[in-house]
C-alpha cells in the first residue's frame, strides 16, 4: 500500500491551530532563518527549536533530492522490510529508534505491507501502538517512570524495557 504524497505548502508558519512548515518549490532550499523562526515561534515546535529546524531542513533536502519531493516514495518503492529500514536510516535525523518507530507506524497504523516488514518492526511498544489519549497518557507515564528509575539506579535507556500496552 502506498500512502498519498504529502502536499507542499507555500506559507511558512502556524496555521489554524497546527503548523505548516513552508515547503516551497525546493523544500531543502527554504531559508534556514525562516525555518528557525517558525520553530521558535510560540508555541515552540520542539524544546530545541534551532537544532530541530536544521534537522528538518536536512530531512526535506534529502526527500527533495533523493525522492523528488515525494516522501511516500521511501516506503512506496521499498522492495521489502529490510530495504525500507535501510531507506529510513539513510534519511538525515533518523536513527535506529526512530526508524523502528516509523516501521511500526507504517505497518500497524497505515497498513503498509512488505515481505519481511514484521521481522524488522520492533517487538516492543512504540507510539505506533497508541490509539487513544488514554493509551498515550499511559505510555508516557510508564516511560517517565522508567527513565526516573534509570536516574535513580543508573543504566542506559532501553525502549524494550518500557512496560507499555500495545502490540508486541
């Protein structure tokens, strides 16, 4: 299954309670200062808005260059699950944890079906398993508790150890 392309918007800024990131004719060529300003406008889009603006611009540039501006080609042209994972990991700003979460979202929420996708999707809960405000609150509470436990006892974050509801 291939999802529809994400439309390109000309206006940069907040719009109707949401945010429209101004992807002009060449998304990666949007003025960095303009994008930084949008990310910093109240309410800020991220707790590190300047850094996230740079990452977003790099991601948009890669999609424009590698996929002709059509992000759906990342999964739409993947030959199988491992190929999709490789494509996601090649996108700037997407590391192993984000790639796993995106694999789960594409497979569980958007119905993308590829041979081998189940094998590369995470076997632990991710935001792809959140299907309601209550489930989100529960997921976030358990994740916070787990991180607090790590601060108290020491150790490294392991998303597989977070006890949250969802498909495993």
